[in-house]
């Protein structure tokens, strides 16, 4: 999730340990440790555009790396804060361990995919319970963490943790309802569904994006599992990638071909040719509006590239303000 949320969750759980006099110190160290795994964004290559994709939410997010990541954090924090705040290494390490441990699990609740069990497997866990940015989840927890440190009362902290747990529970319930709605839509169309997924749209648990796969296509729709009634916005479909049909010029032993395989792994197999550009492969799972196939990122290929040239990685955000307003309208309908 975003750094503010990671910091808030790390701070909240770190505040559960130690005396009431150290609540503010626990929050600071827990927050910094909670954000630390995302320093993997600094792992980049000047020649390989997909290198950063492979290493984001990689070993720094693994559950097995938590003790080592926490140790690195504690060593840094001990050097910076121990003397000034009169803290022992053990206390700093405990707060760092708790804060660091929250990061990967929280990311697993989102839709992006996190390698929680690396190096045992490179599977990207994504439970699809919450958007990577959700202010309704984050702001109350931030407020409770701040009140806990200011008033030195853990009652605020427990309220914040309870809110987070309730919100994720609602996300689970809404996810299951959205998947069922997607299955019903596919059944009404008479489609043979190979797999189906539901993802919350940006910063809410009200409107969900449905993506399901048939033998030939990916279908995208938006649904609103309401309290009294449900709402469906029919979307579009796009053909699944077939290299022989879509990219007959591609050298199967080239770096571009290997980059397609890497992007396919990153996208969990939800890849298609961009309807507007035959030389672009896109990740169908993400778009600003949940009922559209207007991907946020993808890779660009070139028939003129030599066998050692990488595919290029691109992002696109078409009319984000207009899309956000449309999404708000969908939420309020």
C-alpha cells in the first residue's frame, strides 16, 4: 500500500508493546520500519526496464526476511535514536520487528501481488481486499495512532486496530459478493469461465472491477454489491495474447520474447495486445475506470529491435480527473 498506510499500521502495532510513556517513540520507530520494505523501489537497472518490476515486493517483503529486515532497521535506528531517546537495542529491535512484519501482510491484502514466501516460491499473493490507496481505511488509523501517542492511552490504539480489522473484513465480504456477481454475469452470457477475479476500484470498497477469462478472451465489467440492490456496468472484452497470431515477427529466442514471459508472470497471466497499438502488451487487471480496458501500464515491442534489446515499459494515465469523477458518480449511484 501507500507509504502513509504502511507507516500507520507499523506504528499502530508497535504501540502495543512498551510502556505508555514510550508510545510516541514506538510509533515513530514502528512507522519507519513499516515503510522500510518499500526501499526496494531503489533496486533498478539502467538497461532493463522490467528489473524494477521484478524486485518490487520481492525479498524485502518476504515473511522469511522479516527478522533480517528488522535487524537492519534496528541497527540504523539505534545509531540515530538510542542515545537521544535513551532506548536499548532490544526495545528498538522489538518495535522494528513488529513494524516491519506488518508490511508484507498488508500488501498481500491489496491487488498488486506480493512474494510473501520467497525464496520458497515466487508466487505473488494478492487477496484483493483493499485498494493500494484507500483513505477511508488509512485516515482513522492515523488519527488513532496520533491520539494514542498524544494522550498516552491505548484505548485509541485499540479503536484504530479494530477499525482496520473491520474494514478488511468488509473488503473480504464485498470481494466474495463481487466474484459471485461476476460469475452470474458470465453464466448469463453463456461463457466458459477459466478463472475470475474481483478487485476494488480506487480508494473504495463499493465499486469493484471484475475480470474473467474464457478460452479466447478477457472480459471486464464493473459491479456494485449494494446493501439492498446490486448494480452492473457492462464493460468490454479483449483477446488473449497468442504470439503466433499477434506477433508473428517476434524471434522466440530474443530478449523481447523473454520480457513478454516476465511481464506475463508479473501480470499473473492477464495480458493482452493493446486494442489501440499492436506493438503493446498490457496488464488487463488495472484501469482508472473499473468497466474499461484502458490499462495503466504495459510493455512496448519493436519489430526492428535486435535480439538483445529489451522491451520498454510504459505507464499511462488518460484524463485522471475525468475518470475519478466518473468513478465517484458510480459509487454514488
